[in-house]
C-alpha cells in the first residue's frame, strides 16, 4: 500500500495542514508520497521533501496550477490515482473543492473530515456539529480522504531530503479561469495555525469594541476570531469566523469573550488545549467546555487584562 498526500500551499510556503495530514497518513503504516501541484513551487517541493516519514515528493509545476482551481487539480490527482491505495488531503477549502470531483470521476465514496483512522477500512468523523462521532467503514479499493487536521499532530521535519520527481501535465483545460481574489492582510497569525486565539461574540456589542480584543491580541501574539453571531451582525469580516460554518481551530489557548457557546461555535474550537471563557451569563453553554471561566462584564475585564499585560 502507498499513500498519496496532496500538499496544501501557496506556491511559496508549505502550509502546516500538510504536516498534520502526513501524520494521519502514517497510521496506514505504508509508504507516503506527497504531491505538490502548483506553479514555480520548487520551494514547496523542497520543504515537503524534508518531512519525516515522507518517502517521495511528486512535483507538478505548471502555469495552469498557479491557482488551485478544482478543474485544474482534479485531473492531476486522477491521473496519479492508479498508483495509490489512499489519497489524502487536508479538509481545507481547497481540499473540499477538488476531492469530491476526484471521487466522482473514480466512482468511489469520499470519506470526509476524519479525526481517527481505526484500520485500513474504518474511520471516525464528527457529525451533528461535533456532538456525535460516526464510525464509518469503506470497502472501496481506494480510500479518498479529507482530514480534520486539528486532531492530528504536525509531522516533524529534518535535514534529510527525499527524491523529488517532476511530472508534466496536460494543461489544456478551459472549464474555468482565475479572475481575482480579495484577501485580508494582517500582521497577526492566521487563525487555523495560531497558537493563541482570542475571539469575540455578540456580547462585544459593536465592531468598534473589538479594539478591546485587538490590544490584548497584539500583546499575546494572538490571532483574532469571532462567533457567527458577531460576523452576521457586521462587527468583523467573515474570515474571522470560528465554528462549524467558519474555521476549525485547535490552538494551545482559546479565549472566548462575550460568546455564549452555540453548538455551531463549539464545533469549531472545542479541541483547543486550554479554553478560557469570559461571559457575564453564568449559564452560558461556553462554560461547559471551558477549562477556566470568569463570570464578569467583559467591558471591565478586558481593560484590566490589557493593563496587566502592559
């Protein structure tokens, strides 16, 4: 058996989610190959070649792969699929975009968002916003898997470097083309890879009040998140959203401020190592998952915390 892990990257840097996916792949006790599909992505391929337990890197470098459009990535994966028993990718927006297409073309079921590999055919995945865990078994000859990366540790990297095989592809696809992207820029860590996250909810009252969180985040080197209620109210942009319909995170420290703890939000952050909740409602559901809880007015607590951190 050989496992193919599809790297998540931006053509310049390998994303941490790939390291988590490699760790998941090691559970099969098989040879592991990593596919880097992109454009001018030699740095990414070199980084992938240094991941422990990786046996080979395959690099598909083509202008059509500059942006990870599903229509461009899918045929690359399908053409390689015959050599592999398992194909794995992080359950990111990119992986969730092309992997169902691969499954459809190969006429096999996708196994989505796994959190555990029990054996070669059996997996566990969350359902009902994480309130239940389903054990699923697949008898397909190939396993097409997306991985919830927050449940697997990041693979280590070293000074060693495995062989990198460069492949050519047919880039004549015209089903779609990249038009533009609007990306928010921040000096703070990216939510899904941050070690510390401080999130605000509807209790913040307004977008202006998020400045209370920003000062603390800057001093802690933390990323800023938000509940869906805060996003829907227009307090912060959509890319701040943590939860079932936002980003799934598992930092070392998660501070929830003015967040009641709806099921959809808990599904996105309950795997955090330490959870601190600040809410004036002592019956708020967030306290049920918090390691430390403070029943207090956030407008009194946050200035005091900011002062203590100065």
